[in-house]
């Protein structure tokens, strides 16, 4: 008999347990019919996984979770929801998110914010993969709050930086700037994290310029130099200075030369390339308006 056929037998057995009675449970002994059913649903789910029937496996684990909720173990229910989500993630993202949210509800009720943060971040990554940046930002923010409550600063910052990344893509530059400056300020006094400040400062300046606010970019650059003395000698700081001057002079040529010079040694990632293109477009518009 195939694993899939065995799985279906366990499903039928589990459903019968749910509908039928368990005399031991009525007499106060033994496990409840729902715990027994949950066990059979779990066996079915594992067999479906072996057959790579992901949606069916997810549905079986989800049914197990529902039975555990009616039985004696909310902890097992949460674990089953997580198992269901891991199967649904193979194709049914909406159901995966639903199951993760159900698990998170239990974990937060129990004060287990560390594992709640992990699964909330997982939800954010699913939204990100689907291209739903608004929901991804909201989920990363919740995860960041959970991590922050557990004093997991590095993990919290990782989530916040994702929000900054997406906010800039959505042209919500002020939000991106706020996060980059917040994370940079929190990283300055830590030898393990201060190296990243030059990157956060650069990204913040790019956001200022993309929003066509050269004055604020100049002020911010001076503030960043005051915050971290070593920043002044970095290539990131030089790039910021050069492109701010290019924007001041409405010179596309100066801008292009500055970017090309930086890129020869520190190749630009897709995010910076995209934001720099927006900055270049603001210079082009200014040049055209002058003409």
C-alpha cells in the first residue's frame, strides 16, 4: 500500500473518532477522542509529506491542530499549525499565513515572544515573496516589536532594515530615513555593529536626495560626520558628498562620474541602483526646468 493510501486510511479513522464517542473519556480515564483523532491526523500528515502531497499534508496537520484545541494540548495545537504552514508554504501561501497566525496567537498568549517573532518574520517573508510589500512591512514591524521585547536587538534591527528597504521602494522616504538613522544610532557604541553605520548613512542620504531634499541631505551628512568620526574617511561619505554637490549643480555628468567611481570598487546593489536612478531623474528634471 502506498504512503498516500495509508494517509487516507488514517484520515478516515481520525474523522470517525471526531464523530464518535470515547467511553474512556466520558468515564474520566484515557485520552479524549480529539487527542486520538489529532494523533491520526498527524500520522496522515506525515505520510502525505512523504508522498509530497503538500496541500493534503497541510490540511491534515491543520485538522490535527483543531482537534488538539478541543482536546488537552494547546501547545500541540500550535506545533501542528506550524507543521501545516511548512507544508502549505510549498504552494498555498494564504493558508500557510493563516496557520502561522493561529500558532502565534497561542505563543503570545503564553508569553513566548521569541518564537512568536520567528514565525511573524516568516509571515513577512511570505508576503515579501508574493510582492505584497505593505503587508510585509506590517509583519516585519510586528516581528521587530516582539524581538525588541526579548532584547534581541540584532534580530529586531534586521526586521526594521527590511521595512526601510521596502519603504524606499514605495517612495516612503521619511520612514526609511527614520529607520536608517535609528539603527545607525543604536549601532555606534557596539564594536560588532558599528561597521554597518556607513551603509545606513549612505542609504539615508540617498533617500533624502530621492525625495528631492538637498538641504536636508546636506544637514544630515554633517550630522552623520559628527556622530561617527570615522565615517568622514569612508568611500560612502565621499559618494554622499559628491552626489549632493552634483544635485546642487544640477550636473548629471558630475553625478554619473561620482557613481561610476564608487561602483568600480564597491559594486552597487539593485536597491542603490534603483534609488540612484531616481536621484538622477530629479537632477534631469531640474536641468530641464532651468532650460
